[in-house]
């Protein structure tokens, strides 16, 4: 008499939705944050007058890092993909974590700290939550989409859009040296977010 064991996949949709919700909430709280080209005086004026808002945004970003890392591990397990999936998710989550900590630190600065220090801390937060996050997310997308292209275990449109996001993420890291590439960072953050939700929905249905 033989027995069969039903194999169930971990529910990947929950952490992805949590990551999406926390990301959207963070963006809503930080909509008025000075741009990377703002002066140190503008940054210091904003941080000293919006401490509570910055703290809330930093908390939301910090909380978003955990479900992203969990989602990467679950997707890698479900798809039996390469470890680059979990590595990319960990790097992206690490970028969010550092950015949250730098934002929180910036909110602790007073007028006596000076505009130069305020601008430096803001730049560290931008680099962590921008190019560093994009680099990690690009690896995550590449680790999912490239094996799926070979095995055809995801819809074709999802595979190619994932490869496109990985390519845009790689280009967006050039924002570290060429500010003109900074416009690609929101594409990675929001386009990648929608793509990751779509991946989770497909895997969850299976």
C-alpha cells in the first residue's frame, strides 16, 4: 500500500502584501522630504520641524525590510531558484534598514549640527534607500526571472518585465556618480513593487 504526501508551498503573498503596504505608507509620510539636490540648510530646516513625521517614516521603512527578506526566502524555496534571490532580498532589505536608521539619525540633528552634517546624513539615507536598495532588488528580480525564462514556470510577460526591472535597477545605481540616473530609482521601487506582487499572486495561486 503506497501513500502520497501532499506538498504545500509557503504562503508568499502575505509578506509581499505587507512589504507593499508598508512601502506605500512610508512614501505617503515622506512625500515632502527635500530632494537629493536640496541644500543642507533646506534639509536641516525640514528635519528639525518634522521630527515626528520622519520618525514615523523611518519606522515604516524599517518594518518593510523584514517582510521583503522573508518574501525573498519563500520565493527562492517555492521556485527552487538560485541563492541570488535570497541574497538580493537581503541586500535590498539591508538598504532599507540603513536608510531608516540614517533618516532617524537625521531627525535627531539640531540647528547647532550645521547644514553640512544634515546634508551628509541625508545623502547616506538616500544612497542606502535608493541605489543600494535598487542594486539588491535588481539581483532579486534577476534571480527570479532568469531561471523562469529557462524553465518557463512563470508567465512570459512576468519573466520579461522582471528582466527589464533588473536592467533598470542596474542602471539606476549609476545615480551614485551621475545624478541624471536618479529618475530610474522610483521606477525600480514602484515598478518592482508591482512586479513582486504579481509574482506572489501567481505563486500563491499554485
